[in-house]
């Protein structure tokens, strides 16, 4: 029975840590299906984590913080869209800039609003994202360990379905994918290429902001400088692993979430495993996954390519 409970604990922790990655990875799916490479997810996730925690603390409402985090991530994404879509800048260079701006702005604002501190004041338990099933399932059971999750976990999986439906079952999704595959052909058919790219990139920032808030208002109770520390890049790797599809990205995030769940579980046991080795596991899995799958992965044909209207 203990083994079953332990498995439930590992699965529960894995789902908890996978949720922020799912939000952010779906952001990458949206942006890159429209042909805009977004390696700036890390920066957008970071600013979302700070804004989510700060707004939740001052308003005493985690949901207002969660929404504000999405808006903050979307605001940073607008800068990326302006650079890449309007001014035809290199997508990778712009993304790197976002990864500097996001953490830098978050740290600056944190010091301004929290008396020079490099972290926000922790949220009370009552002001964190709630667990909808808390107290409903029997305690210390497999079901409780797996399903007694923060609401953001359930929202993340629902968002996977929404993004899949949007991309593959709606006209807007068809236009987004057409812009990512062959923007000139889409333009000749009357699709506003710039509008579709802007929409997708802004949504990617909103989702990444949600991912940051899922960490700072649910998994932990505050923002600190080391909170994100590569989570945005892991989400990007999960998107590539998932072949630029929402359902595939979800499975990639679950893989990396499982790695984190194993790390947390092993860290709490009597096994004498070096904390440095445990900390390396998610990133080692990321590298191995990229080595194995990046050669076979094929993203949208026009992903990362500059587009200028009426230019051959």
C-alpha cells in the first residue's frame, strides 16, 4: 500500500510541476505555428511570475494576480511581435532580449514595491490558488495525492483542449497555421498575415505569463529571482518534443514534470543522493530529449523566416 501511495505522490507532484510548463509550452505552440520563433518565453514567464505574486499579495486575490500575470506576459510579447513582425528583426535575437528584459524588469519592480527585496512577500495559504478537491477525497490515499491539485493544473489541461480546437477546428486556427506555413500564399487569399502573427505572439506571452503565475501563486507562494531558472526553456524543449502540437507539447511537459516529481520525491527520502545531482536531472532530460528528437522534429515551414508584404 505504501508503494501505491508513493507512486501517487510522485504523480501528484509531477502534475503540479507540469502545469506551469504546459501553459508556457502552449504559448510556444501558438507563436511558432504562426511562424514567429519565441525563445523569449523564459522572460515572459518571469515577468508573469512576479506580477502574479505581487498583484495577488496586494489584492489578496490570486485570480486577479493570475489574470494580471497573463496581461504582463502579453505586454512583453507585444514588444517581441513589434520587433519580429513589424520591423522584421531576427527572432532569436529579439527572444534573447525578452529574456533579459523580463527578469530585469521583474527584479526592478520587485525592489520598488517590496522595499528593496529581491523577492515578494509570501502569500497566505488562503490567498494562494485554491485546490478545488481539497477535503473531498480521503486523505493519505492514492486518489487524493493525484487529484487534489491546484486549480491551475486543471486549467492547464483544459487549455490544451482549447488550443487544439482553436488551431485545428476553427478558421482562425487555419489562418494561423497557414501564416506559419506559407505567409505569401495566405496573403493572396486575403488573410491579414500581420494580424495573425500579432495575435499568436501576444497569446503566447499571455500563456507564458499564466505559466509564471502558476508557479508563484500555486506551486510556491511568492516570486524570487531563482523561481523560473530555465523553466521557459524546458517548456520550449517540450514544444519541440511535441512537434509543435498542443497535445504533443502536453506530453513533453508531463515528461519533464515527472522528472521534477522524481527529484522532489528522492529529495524527501532517506536515500543519500547529492542535491546537485538531483537538481541536474530535469535539465539533463531536456538535453537528452532535444538530442533524440530535434533532428526528427519539423516545425512550420516559414517558422522564423522574415515576411514583408509585397516583397518577393
